């Protein structure tokens, strides 16, 4: 029955195999870790960071669109208003795209719906503001025409007064009425505007009731329309003040809504940053864990290498060196025992050497016996080579031949 031994070669091979497996394990851990980290960072860059960038841009666009409310408020004509309205439309489209990007990556749909609702509310307020500004500009244009009409009537009154067609009292009343209209066109206080309208109506009434030539009837009618008509000076100014108040209120409302939108977007950005921070923390913990695992694997590799080197030094190098020293000592004549302990390849080699040494010693002892027998033999004995040259002669040869011992050797 064949018995398998765990020898030096097997142990060395097992140690090298273990080191190779440890190295392979460390390499696999490193590769798997790198791939996981790469996928994680790719996901973070493709989703979280894109979402964070989109949310940041959404906050910037929200601030930009509310700035357009101020531009609408300052618009002096329809062309400027249309330009601002076009800018608002462009910003609205850009905001819709950003919200769409957030919808593709955000997991908190409730926050996204709230942002969408606030955005729609803000856009509705800006649309209403645009309508109010459009109406205010149209009303302002009518005010400008009314002012031109008042000034034109003033010129006619002066002409009539200078020609003597009307009395001085009538001219004074007419001028007073026209001056009240001009004052009303620039009045910003509602109570004062009401007082001016009342005074103008009274003056116009007195102008109408005064006995004057028929040719001033059309002028009086125009003054009455400008003073008390639906599109008269004071009604136009009243609507202008109403538009101004409603526009300021709508701007305030839009700014409040924009601030709410900015806060909502800021909360989303805060959540995203917290999520990114948590993911970074998870990555850091995973990196630390894998790093410790790699350190343990590398330490195990180093310990394995050290153990294998120590084992090879003690089990192979030292034993071979000891065997070499024993063999040299035996060559020099020292009778030192060959170390044959163990049950491995080196022990088998030592046992084989011991076997050969023992066999050689036995042959040497037999040769010494044979040499002694020939040397002490009573018969003449010589040993020659193939050419007959004497290599050895015993003492009996010297006695018989008369030659001194060893003289004939080599002849």
C-alpha cells in the first residue's frame, strides 16, 4: 500500500499555493471594490449630481424670472412689455425643462409636485401682471391723448379770449377747469384726485351754463367729456392709479411666490446634498472596510512569505548545510553521524547517503583485509598493469628477489 507523505516539496507547494490564493484574493477584492466604487460614483455623478445641478439652475432661473416682474413694472411702452413677456416665456420653457430633469432623477415626487404647483402659480401671476401692465400702458396712452386734448382746448380758449369772442369770466372759468384737468393727470393721491374732479366738474358746469356765443358749444362739450366722461381725464387717472396699485400688489404677490419657489428648491437642494453626503459616507465606510480587508490580506501574504522563508531556511537550507558539513567532516576522516531524522525528502536523501557511506565503509574494510592478507602472504605477490609495469610487491617478493621493498615498483 502506497503511503503519501507530507514532505518539504508538498509543504512548499502548499505554502506557495496559499500565497498565490491570498494574492489572488487581494487582487479580486481590489478589482471588485474598484468596480463597485466606479459604478457607485457613476450613479452618483449621473443622477444625484445632475439633479443637484438641475435644482441649482432651477433656483437661478426662479430668481431670474421674478426679476422680469420688475422689468414689467418699469416697462414704458408696449414694445418693452412684449420683450419682457418673451423673456418670461423663454425662462418658463427653461424652468419646465429643469423640472422635467428633476422628475427623471428625483425620488421625492411630493417635493417635485409642490415645485410644479408653485411654478404654475408664479407663471399665472406673471401672466396676470403682464395683462395689467398692458392695460396700464394702454390707459397711459389714452391719458397722453387726453392731455393733448386738454392742451388743445386751452389753446382754443386763449384764442377765443384774445379775439374777445368770450367774456373774461368765462375764460377764467374755462382756464380753471382745464388747469384742474391737467393737475388731475399728474395727481397720485386718490382723495386729492376726487377733489380735483369735483372742482373740475363744477367749473365745467359753470362754463356750460354761462351765456356765450354758439361757436363755443363744441368746445364746452369737449371740456365736459374730458372732465366727467367715462374716458375723461379723471376716470383715466383713477384707472391708472388702480392699475398701479394692482400691479404693485401683483408684483409683491409674485415675489412672495418666487421666494416660496426658491425656498422649495433650496429644500430640494438641501435634501440632495444630504443624500450625497450620506452616499459619500457610505462610500467612505465601504472604502475603509475594503481597505482593512486588503490590509489584512496583504499582511497575511507577508506573514505567509515570512513563514515560508523561515520554514525553507530551517527545513531545507539548514539541513542541507548540516549534511554538507557532515560529509566534509567524514571526508576529512572524522566519524560524524549523518542526520537522518525526519520523514521527508531530505531525510530520504540523508538515509541514501548513509547507505552509500556504509557500503563504502564496508568495501574499504574488505579491501583493507584483502590488502593485509596479500601483504602478509607467504607467497611472492606482485601486481602489474596491462603493460607489465609493477604496481605492487609484497615483503615476500623482496625476500625472494633480494630487492629492497618498493624498488621494483614502476619497472
